[in-house]
C-alpha cells in the first residue's frame, strides 16, 4: 500500500460505494472507514459541508480524508431541498423526505432537478481540494424501484430510462453525481500519494 485515506462518513453503504467508485482510480491507496465524531454541518454550500467533514476526519485521525456532501436540487422549488436534502422532512428518514418532496411538487408539471455532489480531499498539512459534479434529471410523481438510497426512487436521470433506484450498482456508479465528483478528485489523491 502506498498510503491510507479516511472516508469521512459513518454511512457504511457510502463506504462500499466509494470503494467501488475509487478502487481502480486510486489503486494502491487504502480507503478506510471513519469512527470519529460527526461534525456539525453548518456550511451554506455542498463544498463547505464536504470540507467540514473532511477537516474533522483529518483532525481526528491525522490521515488525509475524503468526504462529500450531496443532495437534490429541484428547479420548481428554487433549488430546494439542496444542502438540506438529508433532513428535509426533519426526521432524516428517506421515506419522509421523499413524501414531503412529492407533496411539495403536487400539480407541478416541470419537474427538472439535479443531484449535486461536492467531493473534498483534505490533507494533514491543510491542503484542501473540492470537485463538484451534477447529475441532471427529473423528479417522478411516485417512487419507483428499491435500489440505492435517499431520493433515488424519485429521480429519473436524463441519461437513463429508469429511476436511479432501478439502475444496477454498476450503472449508477458509471453515471452518478457522486461517481463524477470522486473520479474528478481522484487525480489529486493520486498525485498526493505519487501513484
């Protein structure tokens, strides 16, 4: 192994997803989970929140860290739920968040939206990098599919004929906002470790 990077999330599903996305892109770098305290995400952008998480992981472990912040931005709702996507309904429940989003879009014909992800890489010397990516699509009128997490069952990407929740893991990892953001930041990680 050339080095170790902490994945600054307590979400084990995200750890698995990021290992799948980044495995070949940063070969030789071990990606480990994070067991430290969760910081307060009080940034006003995806990038700010991703940096808050990565900085906290670096401070706790002394290792370089990768983190992300993501959400869904709906045009008809002026970009909401946006950075508040995970706690949109106030319960942190995917089902509650989806139900509130669909209620807020009742009767709305133009349902364009985008998944947004900011990936941050922070090193122990304080160097910080952020790469942001979007995945354009639309919000369906009802949940379809049982894969993925978050808003996947109500998001139909422009580059697929099914909702994100209906895509296979490989299909989603090839197209998603998260995969684009982390693949975008992977060259910086490779450069840091010289791989």
